[in-house]
C-alpha cells in the first residue's frame, strides 16, 4: 500500500477534513487535467481573492462601501438578465403567433380554392 501524507491510503478522508484543497488523481488521468481540477477548485473557493483583500488593512467603512457596491452590481446584473429573459419570451410568443396566423391563412386559402 502506498503512503499518503505520512499515512495510509485509507486515511484520505481524515486528511480531506483537515485540508481545504485535496485533489486525488483518478485512474488514467494525466497531470494537466489534475492541475486543471485543482485550479478550478481553488478559484471557486475565493481564497485568492480573500488573501489579496487581507494584504492590507481595510477600514470598516470602506468594507461596507465595497460590499454595498458589490450587491448593487449584482442586483443590476439580475435585473438585466430578467429583462433579457422577458424579451426572449416576447419574441418567442410573437414567433408562435406569426406561425399560427400563417397556418390559419393557409387553411383559409385552401377552403376558398375548394369552394371554387
């Protein structure tokens, strides 16, 4: 049995709980994809952002202003997305109505041709 951080392979779960980022190599996985998974895990955690912010002291008022600006940006993004979804929905409904109208017109002309 191979060793894993000074312990047995069976102790991986204990090590996972102590450490934040553990990426275990899968069978047949190359190093590039392993590193890619680690980077993705690290970036999703937001640790690098937090480290960068903690490099210097930030006044409580500045912290509040930054958080408020962050929330306002997110609200604006959500509103923009909602507007875009609404526009797409309106376009879809308009397309559906045009299609139904065209089908009615085709049927109407067929009926007229049958009468003649």
